[in-house]
C-alpha cells in the first residue's frame, strides 16, 4: 500500500507519517529530504541558492547514501536547511532530476536498514499529485500560518536555537508563497485527497482519523 501525506511546513505531516509508519509497519520516505540535501550541499559549498545550474548539478549526482550522510548535519533540519530546500525545490529541472529517486521507492520500499517493506508512506509537498498519483490513500495536512510558525518556533527553542517567532512566521509565509506558486508542481491537495486542518486538532486526533481511513482501505483490499 502507498500512502501520501502532503501539506505545508509544520502542519504535522512528519509526525503523522512517523506514527502511521510505526503502526502499519510501512517504510517512511520524507521527500523533503532530497531537497534539503541539495540545499544544504549548496550551503556547505558556499554556493548561491539562486544559481539554478549549480543546484541541478548537485541534484543530478545525489545518491541515497549521500542524502543520509547530509541528514546527520546540524543544519539539515534547521531554519537554514528548510529555507534552502524551499528555494531549490522551486526549480523545475531540479525537481525532475530528483523525481525518479522518489518514484522508484514506491516500487521497492525498504526500511532504513534496507529490509523490504509491504508499503510506503510518503511525506512531502507533491507526493499525491506528482510523485505517486496512483497512491492508494492521499492525505493533505494543513494549518494556519500562525499555528505552524508557533510549532516550528517551539521546535527551534527546544533545540537551543536563538530565533524570533516573527522571523519564523515570515519564513513560513515565504515558503508557502514559493510552494504554492512555483511553476513545477505547485503545492495543492490532489483531487482525491482527504484534507485535514490541524489548527485546532492535536496529533492524536489526526492520527485516529487517518487510521480510520487506512483501516477501511485495508479491509476493502481483503474482501
């Protein structure tokens, strides 16, 4: 089974995907990692993220192993990593270069240790519309920009990062603007996606609703 979870930054996609992956024993692919890897590599090489050709060159040579290596860097999940990922992900050629890696995973999903999985859960911006348009279940998770900024701000503070809420909010809004208006695969719910607004829902409530949908699909396949 293939499940896609799309939506803007800090909407709760990653937390939901991780919980569903653990419950149903499906492999988890955070597709944002490929863009974070490219953006971080540019940062580490002191390359301008406005240089689309440089970003494409890195994307074309990115391997799963290199992505995992970069994911251990402190800035991979920082505000810098998120901002750079949002910028390079807007480049059509970069998205095209990284698409095959993401799509191949649905054909042969594996866990982090390389063992095969019976299904996969994708977490991203366009996994239900572009990466896996034939997914069995598509979810779109969103929330107000203020709620998402507050969540991300608390994450940064918990990590000991010195950042202002206003700065985080401005970054969230800027990323939303880039994601929604990029020419290649703008972020939007798939026509057959179930949309959850988590502004007033906690993760357990969203998790319970998602499980209902997945369990119904599993029961249908068993008939």
